[in-house]
């Protein structure tokens, strides 16, 4: 997996995309089973957290002690290549860990397998952040339209309608989970 991680980091550094790690925290999970890969990713992440930008190629290579390869694709391309590798390795590791507990404590074995399945599902859907600084105009226009009565649908609960402006096309209200 190391070559793919090196290419991902090289692409990330060459693009200067300091937000990539925020939008794709699964990178940490995908590289957690390999100490070298994890260290390389942490070097980049720590630099971004400390200085607000990805390190230059020369700084990272000096800290890491190796030269990075030349990446020809965007970082997301390499991240997408890491997922199948992780999906193969993670259940195998969980199964080996659960096997130890299977006879004496089957519930613990089930918990180990279940936790790994949830982690894989989470990493597959990843993390979705929205930068509301850039969405302010759209949100304010949406609320203005709702409060002006255009496309307004009351749900019949006055205090909720007053606070939210009611429902507009595209809004969704869910009920309690059963």
C-alpha cells in the first residue's frame, strides 16, 4: 500500500490542497495498519494543523527522509485506490481478533466484527462538511423566500412555522426512529 500512499501525499502536496484531510478523514483509517504510511500521513496532517497549509515537497522529504514519487493524478484518485485494499485487510484483522474470543465470549467476538463493519461503512460514506461561509447568500435567500410566504407550507404547528418559516420544496422532516 505504501506506493499508493506516497502518490496520494505527493499529489496532495503538489496541489497544495490543505483541506483534503478535513474532507477525507478516512485517509487515517486507510493507512492505520501500516506504520510507515501512517507516519507519512501524520507528517502532512500535523503540518496543516500547525501552519494552515500543506508542507512543501522539500520540507516533507527532509522530515520523512525519502523522496516522494511524481503523482500524475489528483489525490482523490489515489484515495479511491486505497479503499479496496483497506476493505480486504480490515475484516481479516477483525476476524483474527474475534477468533480469540469466539468460544469463551461470543458476544465480544460479535462486537469486534460489528465495530469493524461500522467503521468500514463510515469510511465508505466518509465525512461531508459544508463551508457555510460560502453558502450564506443561498441560505439567506432560501429563508427570505420562506418567510415571505413564497412556496410556504405550514405544518400546522405555529411555533415551529414561526421559527423555521414552514416547509419549502426540498425540505424534509423525519419522525422518531422505531
